[in-house]
């Protein structure tokens, strides 16, 4: 995982709708919450995505953009987003470029981690949240981190 207080790496990738996401476009504009997860349609990942969906308003009310990231391709992301009515975009990372840049690897570098980064308006990582098994803990921790950005 990357450390709090470090600049977020540059990140460009394809979203599930075919558009291009560029993290640098949000610098100076708004905080970004990037949540990395292992795989679409698995039990824990579905629970986590639905938790973000059900609390999406709590995140957007704090002015943040939420983006999910996994190694699934854009077509699989689209099916996952549509099936679970997710109101936020999913970034396709089949080559693992974003996972590598954000050090979102699983234990001992095997697999993929369930890690969430809260990045402030200046592009600095302000919170790193990792709950590989307690997937429902990400949302309250994200909300608390966003509140800390705007006391």
C-alpha cells in the first residue's frame, strides 16, 4: 500500500462506459475515492460495491468522486455495474497497471488487495483503508476520511 501524505500516482484508464479516466483531471477540483477490489461478481466484491452504492450519497455530499478499480475488463464491469445498479464508474485494469502503481496487491504480493485510497483535491493520499474481509468497513472509514478533509 502507498503511504498517507504521498502524492497519488498518475492514473489513466478505461471506464466501463468506454470513456477515459485521468486522475490528474480532478486535481484542484475535488477529492477522489479509489477503491480497489479483486473481482466482479464475487461475494465479497459484490457486498462491497453494494455498500458503496447504498451509501453513495454520503460520499458525493462530501464532494468526492468514487471510482472502483479491478483487473476485470470494461465489458465485465458494465455487466457488474448494470446488474447491481452501481451509480459510480468502474475502471478496467486488465494489465494490472493501476494495481501496481497503487500497490494494491494481496498478502505477500499474491492476488489483489481490497484497499481504498482517499485522495484530496491536491492529489495527495489522505487515507488508506484496507479491510480484506470486513468489506462493510470501507464506507464508514471513507466518510470519516472525507470529513477530516473538510472539518
